[in-house]
């Protein structure tokens, strides 16, 4: 009997589902994947991309600011 691999630690979401979590369009996520700067993603196959909920949450946390002049840099 073979053992199954461990389950992912975070649910895998499709691009439309991840876009709903972020409040953006799926097209925005596709653009970010191409240009960079978006949340980390998992390339399941050549035509299949998924997002871990934990990575979306981390990406959101990285963008938290306290004012409009806060650029997120520490000097």
C-alpha cells in the first residue's frame, strides 16, 4: 500500500476565485503574473495556475499602509 502525499497546507484557488478574494479581476492577476509584482502562484501545468490562500493573505499583508504617504520602505 502506497501512502498519499501530504495535503496542501493552504487551499488552492483558481484565478477567478483568487481575484474575488483580492477584489480584482482575473485579468489583473494574469497581468501581474506576466509582469511580476502580484501574489505568488503555483503553476500546476502549462495551462493551469492556482493560488494558495496563504500567499494571497501574505501579499495583502505586505501592502498594508498607515497613510497615503507611507511607501512601505524602512530606512
